C-alpha cells in the first residue's frame, strides 16, 4: 500500500479562464467581475494561481498519476 509520501506531485501548467479568457488574477479582476452573472461568485472560474498571479491547473498526465497513486493509497 502506498504512503502519503509516495503520492505523485501534481504538475501545474498555465491555463486561461474558461469564462473570460483571463490568464492572470489581475486580468480576471477586470474581466470576470465585470462580465459574470451577479448571482455567481465574482471571480474567475480558475481558482488556482501561482505566486506570480498566473492561473494554473494540473496537467492531465500528473492528475492521472495522482489518481492512480491515491487509489493505491486507499486500497482500491
């Protein structure tokens, strides 16, 4: 059985907001807040960002490896 320390790390890659196309938190502040439905949360759909404010998400490959490691961790 895998331990927590054996779980693969997620590799993050830059992405654009699927709603407004913003690449950074600063762009989202101008675009998403102005364009989203007022009943929605007033920020970009992409919540993860790096230290420079660029939106990032895990790569498909690293996410698949993480899921496989997590499944082994929980014993499936």
